[in-house]
C-alpha cells in the first residue's frame, strides 16, 4: 500500500513540484495550504509523514507541529519542517516543537526523498 504524505505549504508552485516528485516515487500526496487545514487533514487522512512549511496562514508550522507532537494520537507521525528560514534559532525551535527533520528551501529533491525514506523506515 502507498504511504500517505501530507504536504503543507502556501506556495502553489512548490506544492505542485514537490507533489509530482513524491507521486513519481510512489507516494500518495495530500495537500493543505494553511495550518488549520493541515490539522483537519491529519485528523481525516492519518498521513504516514508530514512535510510542513513554517510560514503559513492561520496557524504557523511551529504551532501545527507542537499540537501534533503533544497529541498521543498523532505524535508518532514524522514531521519534516520545510522552510526558507535557515537561522540556527529557527532550527532549534523546530527541535523544541518536536520536528523529526528540518530542510531548508531551496532544497535538493534527492535529499528530501532520502529523509522521507529514513523517517518512514523508523516508524
């Protein structure tokens, strides 16, 4: 069965590009454009992994990550924070809210795919 990945980003072009790459690698992709929609989709679809932008409308990625990681029902879903924010302080905050990985945009698709595989194997 295909693994489900929830991709949360408010940049339509990036979502389309990453979705195509993931689908080409045999993942089922669900998309959300803001933090609130992301939480709703997690509850409905139960993804195997989440790729989460930090700068989102409604609820930012840090809060979404923290809410999921502190909820027993969802805390075991690996979360990759996916952002243009490359400051050490941003990465530290990502760690504090429970993110499993932190990837900086622009990104290398191979690095993203390798990280997804690594996290799904651990699960």
